[in-house]
DNA sequence: GATGAAACTCAGTGCGA
DNA sequence: TCGCACTGAGTTTCATC
C-alpha cells in the first residue's frame, strides 16, 4: 500500500500541505526543480491517491462551533448488522469529525464538534436512539492546543 | 468571535471545503452567483480568519503511517511552567496531530500518527523523558471509520 | 526525466448598471 | 452589490534535449 516516493516527491508534498494555493513556479523554486516535473509529480501523486483532496480549513469557533467532545464508546453488541447501522449513523452525522474503531477495552472513539453542550446532548440522544450502546464517556475539550492535518513526509 | 455569515457565504464555504481546487466560475455557478461577488466574499472570509488555510489532505497509510493512537493523559502537575513545557513538547512533535486540554478526570488527549507501534513507543519514551506525566492510556485505532475536516456550515 | 515555449484558462481589477 | 469584459498570471500540453 505504501507508495514509493523519492526526496523530491516528499518536498513537494510538504509544500502542498503547507500551502496548497502556491503557484507551480513557487513550489518548483522551493524544492529545487522546475514547473513541468513538479506538475507531473503532483498529477501522479493525485492519481496514486497519495493526495486525497484539496480543501480549506475553517476556524470552527468563528463559525460558532464552540464545543468539541471526544466520545469514548463501549458496546455490548458485536454483530455485523449492529456495526453496519452504527457506522452508517456516524458517517451520516456531520458533527462527527472523526470516528475510529479501537483495540481493547473501549470500542470506539469519536471527535464531535458542535455549537454547545446542548447541541452535544441532542447528538447523543439521537445516536443512542438509533443504535444500542452500552457505555458512553464524553470528554469535553477546554482548549485546542494543537490541530493539524500535516503529515511529516 | 462568531462571524456573521449569510446563506451565500455558507454555500461558498461548503464548496471550498468540498473542493478548494474549483475555479471561481464553477463555484459561482453552483452557489447561484457570479465570479466577482464570490471572489470578494472569499477574500473577506480569508481576512476575517474564517478561512484559515488551504491545504491538501494526504493518505496517511500510503505514506507509511500505519498506526494511529489516541493518548489519554493524567498529570499531577498543574503549574504554569510544567504546562508551558508540555505544550511546547506537543507542538514541536509532528506526530502529534491533535492535542486538547480537557475538563474533568483526564487532563489531555492526543491523536498521534506514527509508522508503527515501535515508533509510538519511541514517541512515548521521548515525551515522558521531557515532561513528568502521572498516567497515560494509549488507545490504538484499528480502523479509521471516518475522518473529515469539513464543518457543516 | 528536464527544459522552454505555445495555447489555453483563470484570477483579479476596473467600470458601468 | 452585482455583472461584464479585460489583462496579466498561472496551468497544462507538447516538442526537444
């Protein structure tokens, strides 16, 4: 699965992660190459799926999303049908920003961004009414110390 | 703090989050406006800090980051100096993708992306050698069910 | 692969409505 | 505030080294 990338590919990815709005000339200058090879490599990285999407990151608080919860979930259900329903519910809810199935004691972790505690409760009530969940612990974020999508390529 | 945005602003943000590579004309067409107003609004949203950065999202597994941990941290230290050192350590480490200070029992949660369990252990050893930490629980992700940066504007 | 140039598209600006 | 048209800049392609 891991793509083989050389040093130039990695430099290009680092620049794109840093600022995807740069022109090809700017990137080429910084990575010590020129326009066409940089462009060809970006295209290949895109085709190979290494570059997934190009997006903008918004300021959640400026948009009124003032509360962020990490939700630890234990379930007693482990059948395929239950899991399918649970995953579909998570994928359908836009307030769920991350969802991972875990090894060990706790079965799932979610990162949920909502306007306030009341909105979280609405989300929680909706979720448990859709699928049976054994035990839920919500951790309320007081401060986002760090949040990055940049991978150290 | 919350910026006041009208329906058109929100539609534009939704489009940009979906695909920031679209041309202004494409966005204008989809949101039912034309180029100039869309461009002006994007500029203002950028200046207001609603749009933070433009970036590419990479496939972590394609780049060899096969392990993702959520790390729950309890500390006995609550002095300013300790906290400053801890935050600096987190910010300096590129494998830390998210770090939040929490309310309640658990003090911090981290999301850490590394090549494998061995790399996580190296990170963990380095971190506890830098700052004193009372109790650490690592939750290993088996499956990334969902991961998005899109806010439901 | 890299380079350079040509063709085309788009972002950004100014103006008129 | 919007829509239109213009221009310089940037992207994409192609031929050549």
